[in-house]
C-alpha cells in the first residue's frame, strides 16, 4: 500500500513555459492566468462567508475533464466578496476570509483579519502527466506552511497513536482499519479539504520503500538481510534476502520451499484457523546504513507475533491476526554512514511482513502541510475558515453536508457478537439483559445469516432464522432495536447479482482474478457499483424487499472500503473495484464507502421518510456524515496497544467532521491464549482486565458497542456473577444511561450546532501547546476529561489537565488545577474521569432503554469554581420532525459567585410525548462532594416550562 501506483512525483519539475499574466473577476470569484510556473489557470470561487475553492489546472496537459466533487457536491452559494489588484497580487476578500494570489506564480495565501498568513502555498504545485484507461490525468503535490509549528488533526481514522499530525506521514488509502478523509484542521483555526477521491499522502510526498531498495542493508559482509527460517526451533534454512517483503498475498510465492513445505500458506480472505502445523519462526538480521543524518521513519507491516530490535533495544512487540496485517510506525535517529543493527523475530502463522523506510526531510519540510495525490485532474482544495476549531468543523459541514441526527437509541448500549447463529440466540441475549436489569438498546446480527452459498441474496437461512419478522417483533417487544449486517458483496449465483450484472452494475476484476473467499470451500464473489444511480437504486430495493420489510431498524455496512479480497496489492485492489460508472477505479479509490452509504440513506429516507436513518460503516470518506452514517475502527486486535491506539483514532475521526464513531469493545480478534476453551488463569485475568478497561473507554465513546470474536462479549458471559468486573461493567452501563440527557444533547448538537462529541484537547485549548500531542486523553463534550487506562495491571496513571481552571474527579470530587500533570488513582473498577469546573451536567435515572422514563426527575450537577451553562435538548428520539421544530430546549446556567442556578424558559415547539411538568433537582459539586450513584441532590423544584431559579443554601 505504501508504494506509488503511478511513477514517483518528480519534485521541482514544471510543465510548460511562461506567458503573460492576467486575471478576471467572475460571478463567484476570480480566474488568474499566472505569468509562469506549472499552473496554466488558477480558479478561486467564494462560497458562503469565506469558504474558498482553489482549482489550479496544469499547463501543457490537454483533454482533462474535471469530475464534480463527491465530497462537496452542494457547496454554499457565493456570499459578498471584493477583488482588487495590488503590487502584482490579486486579493479576494470575503466576510471571513482573504485570499491573495501571486499573479506571477499563481501561488495562493489565506490571511486573517490582521493580515497574518493562516495557510499559504510554500512553492508551486508539482504536476506529472499520466494516463489511466486511456484518459489523461496528473499526479499532483502541493506544500503549504513550510516550517509551521501549528497543531494538525483530522485526516480520518489512523491507528498509530498519533494525535497531532505535524511532522508525521499519513497515507490516505481505505483499509479494514484505516479510514481516509482528506481534511486537515489546524490550531490556527482553518481547515483544508483536499478534494481528491484517490490515494493521497499527507507529509512526505514520496511513498515509503522497502529497506534494501532505498536504504542499503548488509549482514556478515554480504548485501541484504540474513534470513533464518526455523521449524519447531530447528533451522530449516538460511539465505540472504535483498528485502523483507511478504507484504501481499502474491508475495507468499517467495516463501522458501524448505519452510513452506511445513505450513499451510495463506490463501486469501480471513484465514482464521492459524494453519501452521509446526511452530514456524523467521529471524532477519542486518545492518541498515543511512546516507543522511536525521530522523528516519520506518514502517513494519506485519501480522501474527513479531518483535523488532534496533541496536539491541526492543522497539516493537506486537501481535495482529494473521489475515489482517497493518503498519507499525517507528522513528530512529540515525547518523550518515553509521549503521544500525536491526533484528526482526517473527512467527508467521501464514501471516504477512514487510519493512519499509523513508529518508529524513529537512526540518521545515517535515513540519509543513503537504498533500500529494497519485491520480488527479487538477490541484483542487477548499480553504475553510473559522473563529475556532469548532467553527472550522461547522464550516466543513456547511461545505460537505450537515451531520444527520442519530436516533436516540443509538447512544444507548449495543450488544453484538461474531456471530449469532440462530434467532433464539438473539432473543435469548435480549431476554437475559432484561432479566438481569442491565440496560440495552440494540442487538446486532452480524454476517452469515444467509445460507453459505448465497451471500448477497439478502435472504435469511430458513433453517436457522425460520421467521425473521417474528424474530424482530420479539426484539421490539423487549424494547430493543435490531441492526443487521449488509455487505455490498454478491456471489455470482444469486439472483441479486444477476439483476445488477444484467445492467453492467457489478465489478468483474475479482471474478477475473479467480479469487475465492473464506467460507466453506471458498466462493467467487464481487461487489456492486454504487457510483451508478441505478446501481444504488437496485441495491437498496433488494435490501428493502428482503430485509427492511421485516422491521429492521438500522444497517451495518461491512467491508465498505471495498475489501473484496484481503491482502491484495494496490494494483490488484484497483483491478477488483472498477471501472466505476464515473471513471477509473484509481481515480475513485477512497470514495466507495461514501457512495455505498448514499445507497442506504437515499433508500431509507424514501422508504421511511419520517424515521431517522442509521448506518454503521467500516469505512468512511469526506461528507459521510450527511448520509446518517457512523464509522467504526474495523477488525482491531485484542491487545493493550490497540486499545490505546483507539483514542487518537477516534479523536481524529471526529475532528475530520464525522461525529459518530465507535469500536469493538475488547478488540475484534484474539490471540489463541485468550480464545482457547480453557485459558490459563493468568491469561483469563488479563483478558478480562483488557475487556473491562476497553468497556470503560467505550462508555465514553460516541457510540457504546460491544463486539468481537469468541469468547462471547455479553456482560454476563465475560464477567463472573458477583465479581468486581461485573459490578464495574454494569456500573458503567448504568452511568451511560444516567448521563443520557447530556449525551443525547451532544448528539443533537452535532446537527443543530455542527458540534463534536469526542474532542481533542486542542479543540478547547488550542493555545495549550502541551495539550496538542497528548494521544491518550480526550474530551467527551465540553464537560468531561477522559483518561482511559491502557496498561495491564495499572492502578494509577499520569493525567495532564489542560487550561487554567479546576478539574474534579468524577468519583471522588478531588480537585486538580489545570496546566499541570498529576498521577491519579486508577483502580480496577474505575477509569480516571474528570469534570471541568463550571460544567452543568444533566443526569437522569438508570433506565433499561432510552426514554423508558421520559418524565422521571432530572438532576442538574453544577461544578463549582466557574460560571457555566448547558442547553438540554429533547425530542421524540426517532422521527425527522426535529427538522421542522418538534423539539424542546431547557437552558440552564450557573453563576459561581452567587451559587444560583437558573433554569430558563422552555424553548422550541415541543414534541410528541414531552412531559408538561417535571421534577428538576440540583446538586452542587465541590471538592470532596461528588455526584453520588443515586443522583443525590441539594434542592428540588417543579418545572412547568417557565423560568425558575434555585439558590444554593449555606
């Protein structure tokens, strides 16, 4: 994946020759013809109050027809702006942005009101012409803000525990666990949407290369790596290898025969069996020789167990399931001409492995905003200004689409499993939760509910799911919702495939390659083409007629990257996923999940126009939020490192404008030491603690969802009755429901106020430089600071408290001052959780599902030490009527000096089921006096909708 699919960009090259400089005002902006440089024409268009679209067309390239934007198909209309020329520049001024174009070079800068540069092109763009499927394209690269110290976030979801991307390299290419969104947001209060649907790179424009192809490596005086292969600890063979390259499925053919004969090689797809008949080990040793001094960046792409040592120091110690390898990033400071000894120990287990490298960049280049795409039609990006980082996200949503409001139940607890095999298993789980009085709102049916040879038919296996409508009715009767997995995948034997293929709406590459999946004997399959409107219509109609009609509440779009066949190389993946109805697959590599989500959204809103749509999709793209979709972090491993990596992954997904994100609590795939029927006591203890810590984190994620492979993840399965683990899991589940008034308001505000639920510290504290790169804490709304525990047996952890105000420990009430670190208690049963002084947090009762007790007393917890406010949002939780005013707001404010809480007059038109009156209680939280589990309070009033004040006594 890290290798270019087109020739590497020739940095510094230019196309064409100089010509006279001109500019012309247009109805929405300005067109500049630069005097020289690689851009023949630079177009600026103004949208709204200051979103500015830049398109630079390459000089000397003919025949390119620009494709309309998929991420921003309906940008805001043009607002007022002025254009003026001064000293060889043309300046475009809008209400919230100023763009300055150099008439000689065509380079663009964006300025704030004081004339300071927020975002500026640091050099001319680099274009390289290419042809794909007979059509002209260019590769394009543009650097901005060379030498910057700003904090940079967004870019989708990536799992290397990187929070601030300043100085990092990120490839934007959809994968099982990696979500590409080419939007970056800065602490300088701007956003940049790179409008390209293909594979792109942030940071170094050059792809990483295998160690041995770029950086030289030798062992024992010979070129290359010394590679030693062992079977059951005995040497099978030793040889020199130029590179370590078992990266993709095709690379398995490189395996030495002496070792290959003792194992069953991976054949593609999800090879879950382990397959090694003997313990197999490979050890690579070599001295890598840098030809430059500086920080060298490496990536070890691997699966199964591996360790990497540099000069004897352990750098990586990881495990991943064998069929789902991924990159582990690490940096090494190196001196030119001084070798570093690398040792890699690997237990392949039919897995994958490659070691890649990137040379140091000059420091100013390393710390810049640099975006590169291998397949483009122009340099094409949008500048999004804001008065805060929240304002930038609001502008991004104005550009790419509002975040649709989720149904309220989506913020409750979800139970899932890989997988429920019968109707009875599903109904038994819901009934068990209800009998134990453990809150639950959603039960999820994962894949393979169809007959094994019938994938894509959207038909239940009648032997295991005799009456789907009765099943779903029973789930509804227990006040739970039913979600089902629907893949965009089809076996060619199904009538659904045949209907789509008859109109040319399925891809043929995977069939042509002869790939088979991992079910039973292995079946050939392919995906449909959602880029065709008719493809989306037919796909949804099939889903509607065969699934929605039974009463399904929500949809789960798995493998939406699209992942047609795991572990293929990029060229092989491109061959499987096109050509699309809109153009070559390489051009649209990253946008499939967006178009697939549109199929569900358009279909559902037509089928049930007054019921909020909900889609959970494994991959996403810019604009996904407008299709009522949430994302999750894919098939992550059940390991402590992977738990930690979820934190920055979720925060940056949120800061990419997608507010609803979740993860498999406990991790999806397990090491054998956890998943055996009778694990050792030590392994069982670690497995349970990992799940508990992950569950605690899940309770403070936008969506709260338990899922994974065996062992079963139901609370009553994974935690022994009467154990501290069970008590803690139930407590966090109940706390989630107690906090539902707060959480649902956050969810509603993602639509109403373009807000974010999971927030990086930089969003609320952009000037706090210490907070920018912290990768294991985040804010949950603007009240809570969450510090998950990601180390086994840790009972304390270090926490950084941002800002200058006080923070209260939620459980004890102990106060901590902002701007400092402290080591805090982290007992087995509790995750460090803090509330900001001045926070106003509405708390409800424990319920078994959302809205079970709509008129129950509401407790307002006010945290002393600063003034604060909150605007409680409520509606019917399911319909689309909130868009036409069917909601209510109860404004709440706290004056710290007087201790007075003001509950304002109810706002909004009201909604069906809204309590006319309700009991509202107030709890003043001060040091050592936290909120209690029973929602204890200090004062109580009856609220009828009119304003009322409550004064603290004593």
